[in-house]
């Protein structure tokens, strides 16, 4: 079914085709990731990277049937385990010679306190560090395939976040709502620093961009860890975007022609949006970058 026509929020109007192009979308088996995949599958080859292969296959076969595009492929990726991330990247690089768009969409929200396989606090580990590592591992392939785009799904919640370097993994104090906000701020800072580092690496800036976005308040499974939020989401569902509406800004950042040379920005409703002062702090962005590299045991200069 097509989205409600009187959609709350912007719509991506671009009809850009992606023939011969390859797109990876993390967490595209459900919610806005699935709707992003559904739209982009009408344009080109899509790789759905998700933890639950059965759910991923169900989503993919639905999308294949609807779009007629058989090039919708599911690959296992568990962002809570760096071993899984490395395996995914290794397999991808062995099988695909090009990568044009990487959409870091997957996320967890409001989890009770828990840690990833590598001992990272779950929100920071999945939402930030997992995608940081994935991007690092795929960066050369993106560069070789340029023009290329990296799209990081953040959130308005970044306004409530701060990077608590003294307690990154919430061992001293933990609040699951704030933990989510912190991880979404990390997405904004990562995007900003990544864009800064990519600048000047190419003859034409249009070659390679990285942008972040807020999808809007979307009725999705993201709140499943919170009984109260699940209940509130049901009551106020009329005021929430459908996943299809929520996917519009991700799609816009992935394909809109007018963003060819726009990088390091943050969007909402398919237009530039206000970033919190903490999200514009270059010193914090640089420090987060080096701390992330340390935690992951990588060198990314």
C-alpha cells in the first residue's frame, strides 16, 4: 500500500535510478529500514544486512514480489558482535566489486542494561561502534566506487545526548532513555568527523558524501523494549509517521540529486535540520573518533 498522501513530513521526490549500483542497508528487515529497501529496490540492487536471517528473507521476498527486482539479497550482520561485522564485510568484499550507498540504519532503543559480545554498552555498541566499524571496513570499496554516499540514521534524540567519556559503557550510572540519546549524538558526531576527513580526498567533492538524519517519530518495533513506550505509541499512533513516511529522509539522503556535493549535514523531513551545540562540537567529534578506534582496535587515519 502506498503511504498516506497527506503525509506528516517531507517526501523524497527524486526519481533517480540506481541501475548497476549496489546499496547496503543495515536492519532492513523491519520498520523504516524495510521501507527504505522497498523504495530503493525499485531503483537498483539492495543488500539487506540484518541479524535475523529468517525475518530478512521474509522482508526480501515480499520486496522482490512487489518490485519485480530479484536483486534483493539478505546477508547476516549482527552489529552487537564485531566478529559478525568483520565476517559480513569480508564476504561482501569477496562477492561485490562495487558499493555505492551504505545506509547505517539498524538500531536499538531503550534496552535494559546489557553489553555487546565485545563488552560495549548495547546502545553505544550497536548504534555507534558497530556502524563505525562497518563503515571503516567498507570505506575503500566505497571510495573505489565513487560517487558514493554514506547515510547515518540518527535522531532528534541526539539533543538529549552527551558523550560521557568517563563512563562510556554506563557502568557508573545508566538510564536507558539517555543511553539511546548518547548513541544518537555519537551518530551525528561520527558523520561530522567522517565528512571532514573525506573532504579534500577527491578532485570533486561530489565524489563522496556522508550525511545524518532524523526519520521522525515513527510507529515501529524500535520501542519494543519498553512497555510504557509501546503503550504510548499505540495510543498516539495517529500522530506518528508510518514506517514508509519515516523512510523518506533516508531515501532522500541516499538518492536526491541536489545532495550530490552536500556532506556532513543533518536532515529531517527531507530538508536540513538544526543540530544541537553538542552535535557541532568538533573537539568532541575528534575525541570520539580516536576513542572509537581504540575500543575497536583499528587504525583509521
